[in-house]
């Protein structure tokens, strides 16, 4: 029983830590994308789409959906040609 409780505590702790780490990752990915887009042609379709995706990533971050925010920001970075 003690082993089960210890294992559960570890899993819960790791889940909490991962969520917290993602919460801090979102803004830096979004900033990286916005900085890159600012150096590109703002009239380009790919830059417009990436900017829209970054807006969505920011909204998801504010809603607390950090995993979705990171995914969206990474897709925008990929569209801009930025490798992670």
C-alpha cells in the first residue's frame, strides 16, 4: 500500500511539474515567433498565417491550455522556418 501511495505521489508531482514547465514555455515560444515574423515580409501569406497561429497560442496560454498553446506556437515557428 505504501508503494502505491508513493508511486501515485511521484506521478502527481511529475504531472504538476510538467504543466508548470509548459506554462513558462508558451510565452517564450510566442515571443520567438513574433520576433522572427517582425523581420519578415508582413504581407506574406505565411507570415500572416503564423501571426494568426501565434495569436491563438497566446489565447490558449491565457486559458491555461498550455500543451495546446505550445503545439500551436511550435507549428507557427515551423511555418516561419524556425527550427527548435
